[in-house]
C-alpha cells in the first residue's frame, strides 16, 4: 500500500494510463481479428479495412502501447494475409 502522497498519486496516474492503453490495445486487436476472419472469405472487403487497422496499429506504437518493430511486424503479417 502506498504511504506517501506522491506514491498515491502515482498509482492513480498509472491506473488511468493503463485504462487508456488497454482500450487502445483492445481496439487494435479487434480490427486485426476482423480482418483475419474476412481474409478467409472476402479478400476485397478485408483490403478496405486494412487502412483502419494500420491506423490503429500505428497509433498504438506512437503512444507506446506496443513497440515500433512489433507494429511493423503486425502490419506486415496483415498485408501478407490479405494479398
């Protein structure tokens, strides 16, 4: 348990940041799963969604939720899947 005032504030801040990070990560994963599912049936429809997936992945990398190379790998695998 935090005792000092600054430790209490640090917990509040980190929990707030965690909520935002979890939300961004969930959005990214949902769009990726949607594309992976569509790629098996309708590749043209999956191609339409790929730009929104790239946007979500880039935003996650920019905000520090995932690392830059992780984002590049995810984008590469999605584009290879859709082609």
